[in-house]
């Protein structure tokens, strides 16, 4: 007999298999001898009180031994003769998972990626960090795995209704991700492990009969009588297929321009802009784990995180992509801009915690850019902030910065706190550079958040600008039934860049869903 139960254990006993077994017997009202074995299904930390507890979901084998666990695996049947070809533009989570799902369904994917493979891409990060020079098709945003490769690798999602989240985790584990992501309530992989995971996914695609081509930038579409037949690359090559999955991510601005110039329908959508806010990680640990002065967090506790959100004057103000024990990194894709983002390694052992602190921007907020940029006014709005950050930073990828307390009072900081951001910060009046509506709401939000986490808005907290790539300001519309673009058949917008996802897991889910739509039509 197999039972699924939930138990709560003290933190100190939460990793003890014998304690699991004892807790299971007590929960089921059975003698310990009848519990043949237990398997951990879900692990969740409850730190709402000073005494931290852990909730465990267990699969309990009663009167029978624990069977061997099957490791997740991925495979696809051999491609049939004359298999339909699908062109996938972009090798981020949406593109990779779309390619794998295509192979499972008997379609041959050809994945086109403007950047380099993960190994070569890593070397292109050094010029950004050390010389402040962006290699525009190979950086923290572009290349194998997309922006997710060099990020925290957070896998938590609320998109449970969009598809099989567990399957996404299993595919990642099958390609080398830590098995722990299958059980943690808020799983993450870490940017030191993600490159090997995406390389393994690429190997699976190629072994199953698909193709992955790097440094292959799409510069045109092959359209005939309202139907998309393929794409044109920067090298002049025409690549055709029975469908084109456009999974370019939210920073491929040239693709949006290409779509607009080709009179392919686009829509403006809300997005968010702001800053990266950074604190010492021990401050966040103390606040979230109710630690006393000088008290260290327990070795079984991960670096603490937070999520903060409010609404001010009809606009959201919230933390975004919080990276405990992480680093702030330069996410620019062109050399005339400064953009910041966050990442963490698997161990999350940096002495800093950072998060985006952003304010919602509605399409009407970008109307001042509409006359010149039309439907791409949101991109122009982002770009203006990024160029202003470059100028205020003073050179390279140095970011403009300000102590939170000074931002609140409108002062230029005499100096800046130590930061994880390798290119460094330059003291600047962020309150004068950002739009007034963003500044006003951010100031109010910071004061509210400081009440929830006292000290959040102190002089030890640092703001670095600007966080602008939270999501795409543009949506590429698609039909609800076929997931094709309503004005161009066989174009399948997909993932974050198309406006249908917001993170690794939701992008992966959308990639699988779109692949299924291609196969069905």
C-alpha cells in the first residue's frame, strides 16, 4: 500500500530520512516496523515564525519496500522519412523546449540562434565586465540558452494551468540539472550549472535529428500570399519550413522592427522599469529568519529571499527577479546603453542580495515616443532610459547609483556602498534621470516596503540603474485556437519575446504548447 502524506518537522530534523519515516508512522498511526520506506516529493520551508519549520510531502510505502527510483529521461522516436521541418528562431528556454517537443511529435526542428554556443558565449562576457564593451550578438541576453543561461535559474512559476510544469523540471534533470529541483517548493539551478544543462539539451536535439545553428541571425521573412514559408539570414541563406516559431526573447529589438517594417501586426503591452536594489545578504537573512543581532542563519537554511508588491496610483510597484546570495550583472545588448540584471550561482553564497525594483509602465505612458516610433514606442521608452544610464554611469558598463536614503530625499550620494556589480557604480541623481511618475511611485513603494522589512530603505541599500528588460513592451498577437499570428499564417509567436511568458518555466511551457500547435496544423 502506498500513501501520500504531509508532515511538519523542525529544521534540524528536516533532512533526516529516519525522522521522515518516524513522522510518517505517527501520521498514519502505524507501528514504525510497517513503514517499508518513504520518498520525499516536496520540500517547503516555513519561516513565518522565529522557530523555522519544514513541511514535507512524502510518498510512504506501507508493508512493502521502497522501490528503486527511476531517474528522469528524455527521448524521441526516430524521425519519419520526409518529416516536416519547423524553423525555430531563438535558442532560449522557449526555443529549446519547442525543439524537443517537435522531435517528440515527429517534426524536424532547425533552431537558429544569433549568438554563440554556451561555451564560446562565456568568453564574450569578459569584455563586458572588464572593458565595458558589449559584443552585440553574444552577451548576457543573446546566445545559447538565452538570458536564462546566465541568470539565477529560478524555476518557480505560477503558470501551473498552462501545462505540465513537472515535465519541464524532469526534462531539465534529464539534461543535468540537480534532482533537487523536483522537490523544492522554490527550485533554482544557478548560472554556473545552467550552461551545461542547455548544452546537453542541444546535444539531445541534434542526436534526435534536429539542427541547431549558432551565429545565424534572422534578417528577413519569406512571405507569399499571407503565408510565412521561412526566414532569411544575415548571410543571405533562405531557410524554409512548414512553420516558423518565433522565440527570440524580449531583447531582440531588431526582430520587432523587422515585423513592423513588414506590416505584421504588433500590439503595445504593459511592462515595467526601475532599478536593481542591493542589500547585504545577512540583512535579508536576519529580517526573514527573525535572527538576533549578529546571529547567523542555520546551515540548513538557504540565503533568504523576499517578494514585495503594492499598487500606487494605478501602477504596480514590485520586486522582480530577486537573487539571494547573488550578483548584479550588465545586461546591455548595445554599446550605447547600460542595463542591469541579477544572477546567482547554485550555492547562492555571495554576501549580497539583489532584486529588481520596478514600476509598471502602461502603453499610454509611452505616448510621447509614439509620433516617431509608432507601435514600438515602449522600446523607445526603454532605450531612452538605457542611454541615460550610460551617460550617467560615465563610461563602459559603469552604472549610475544612489543610496536609497538619498534617493528618497533627492540628494546625490557622496559615496556608494560596496556592490557585487563588477563594472562598478558612479554616484548619480537617479531621481532626476527616471520619469517623474516612476520616481514618485518608487519612493512611495520604498517607504511602504521599509515598514515590512525595516531597514530596507536605509543608507546601506544601493540602487543601480536601470532595470528595463523585465518583459517585452510589445506583444506579437496570435490566435487562441491555432496559436498562429492572425494576419500571417504559419508564424507562431512564442515565449517572452512574443509576450506570452515571464521566466524560464513559463517560456518552456509555451514552447511545448506552440510545438504541439504546429504539429496539429
